[in-house]
C-alpha cells in the first residue's frame, strides 16, 4: 500500500510538478510556497522590533505615524523581486497570503502594534484593480488579518484617479504625484480608531503619507504602517 501511494505521488509530481515560487526548484514538500533555501535566504529587516527604524524615519517631520515597519529588504534582481512580480502581475495571490501571514506573525510578536483596531490597504485606482483582478496590498491585508484577527476595512479609502508610475520620478516628483489622489468614503468607521495601513513596498513613502494624511483627518484616528518590503532606491 505504501509503495502504491508513493508511486501515485511520484506520478502526480511528474505530471503536475510543485515548484518553489522563488527559485523554481521542485525539491520541496507539497503545500510549501518556498523551498528551504529561499525561506532561509529571505532578507528580514526586524524593523518591527524597534522604534526609529528607517521606515519610521521616512515620516519624521512630515506625518504623525505611530509605528511603522517593513518585513523584508527589497533589492533588484532578487528572489523577492521575482515573487512580488508574480504577486502583482501573474495572479499569484497565494504569495500575498503567505507573506501577509508572515507579516501578521511579526506584528503580533513585536507587541508594539497590539493597539491596532483595523487594517486598510493602500488602494489601487478602480480601473487598474479591475485589470489586475485584485489589489496586492489587500491580499497582504487579508493574510495579516488571519493572524491578528482584525477586520479589513475595504473601500474605506479610495484612489480618486490614476497616477503615473513612480519608478522613474525623483523624490519630490513622487510627493507631488500623490497629492489629492485619495479620498475617505467611510470616515465614520475610523473615528477614534488606530488603523494599520498596508502596502507591498515603501521607497520614499509618498503614497503611504498621502493615504495616512486622509485617515488622520478623522477625529481621534491614529495610523501605523506595515509594508512587505523596504527599499531606499
């Protein structure tokens, strides 16, 4: 019986190979997203554990953020860049859930994020989200919510119009590109609430600041920030 099961498993693996989302190897157990090598090679920042980390410093003197963190360092041509590309453009939502749960575990362990009441993802413009089929930041939120047992406030904050890509803009141009791009639709849900604002990558913080300022306009609202990755490029 054991031999028969092993034959069935091997045949299934041959015709329907399960491969690592990071490097493509098939040397991993069924149900695992990343192989042991890729898991061990993830560049954790540990920003969740201490204040005045590089993410929090982005907002000094600009926006009253309570706490902020990024789980991983982002570098070009890395496994993480490949994983983020798959999440955003290849319909690999399971990557977002995987890293969202990882972010949730880090936030829970850090304890300084314990006062969070609800989660909000940085919104995509409606037309772009329809083309993509989902918002990758919302998928991260749902993974975090599974661990922290907190509600995700969908459509509480919306992007009012499309923006040009930020990739080749200077820091000042990125801030200007985000001005007036977001609007609250459910301000009453945010009164006296501490919101965790979630996105995939933070660079200059222009997008997150624009979102946070809208939320902070609500009476008694507080904002903390969590992103999957941090890059200074």
